[in-house]
């Protein structure tokens, strides 16, 4: 998934959007995070939400952490775009969410993803 994260972060930056969680697109993200405590990771990620106008989450792979962040963003009233690859086995908790601040979109290629990102970000 790293190439997808790199694509999303790069696309956002090229289009003048601030990416707070740029670390997810770094080649050494797992190594870097292994040097951090769980508390440090939690504080960093929750801090990102406090500063965010919106959230974009790639949800093709199941992740308790991403689910927690999505739920936290919902509770803060932050608009959320969840994107996933066409054939991904996405959590029913994401797909079944009816909160008006949550949008879930599937993509098949980078061009689809660009269109989805542009549509979501048009209001920011």
C-alpha cells in the first residue's frame, strides 16, 4: 500500500494541501514508528486530528488504528473521505456508516483517485 499512500500524499501536496500525516508515505515508516512508544504515536495522531479540516483515509486494508482515527474524526465533526481499491475487503463498519460527514469511495486507478480527491477537497 505504500505506493498508494505516496501517491495520495504527493497529489495533495502538489495541489497545495497540507498533509499532516506525511510519515505514512515514507519508505521507513515502520522503522521510524518502531522507535516511538505507543503513547507517542497516539498523541501524534490525535494531535493531527485536532489540527485537521478534513480526513482522508485509505481503508483497503483493515486497521484498528485507522478505524479509531475515523471514529475520533466523526466525534469531532471532521469531514472524512474513506477511499479503497475496487476489490478490497473493506470493513462493514466503514461501508455501513451512515454519518453525513463520512464519504466512502472506491477507485481502480490513480486517475479515479485524483477525481475522488478533487471532488472531496473542492469545498476546502
